[in-house]
C-alpha cells in the first residue's frame, strides 16, 4: 500500500460532481483520494504515484474505463495489479462481462450511496485507519 495508515484511492471519472461525491465519502472514511479525468490521465498519475485501489468509470473521453483497464493490465509494472472497481450506469450483463474481461475486480452500478461506496472500498483494500 502507498501508506499503511491511509490507503490511496484513485478515482477515474470525467464528471466533476461524481469525483467530488466519491472524494467526500472516501475522505470522510479516512482514505486518501486522487482523481483523474480519463484513462490516459490515470495512467500518467499511476506512473508518478501508485494507488491501492482504482475506482473506474466506463464512459469517458480520450480513453474509456475498459480501454484503460486493458492497457493497465498489459503493462509489466507493479501498477498493473492494482485492484479496480468499475462503477457505471451501464447495467447489462455484457457491460459487466466486458469490465471483468478487461481486468476489473468488481462492478458496481450507479448511483451509489456513500455507505455502499465505502463498504466496497473497504472490502477491496481494507478499512482506513
């Protein structure tokens, strides 16, 4: 983990309100949060500062969440194995299968309550100290 006392979560979503919503819920729960607007920016951020968990939207400009996960998982870097939770409004079984096929560890459907978000993050990377 980036910091044993405070797991670091990278939120990847093009919607600023969604990023603020996730940041607020996760920081209140004691997590450190960073943000990226799309998959390209997320790849750059991970080179500079690895995360303990990724929260990834599907529909984003420049590089969507599925493409991001495919590129990330193909890399021969330690960041390739970071657990990823895809959170999307796309609720079909084909959407979930595409995310899992790209390397997602879990798939959640928007909207999420802050409690549900924190619960799933804690399951994936442990509770914040």
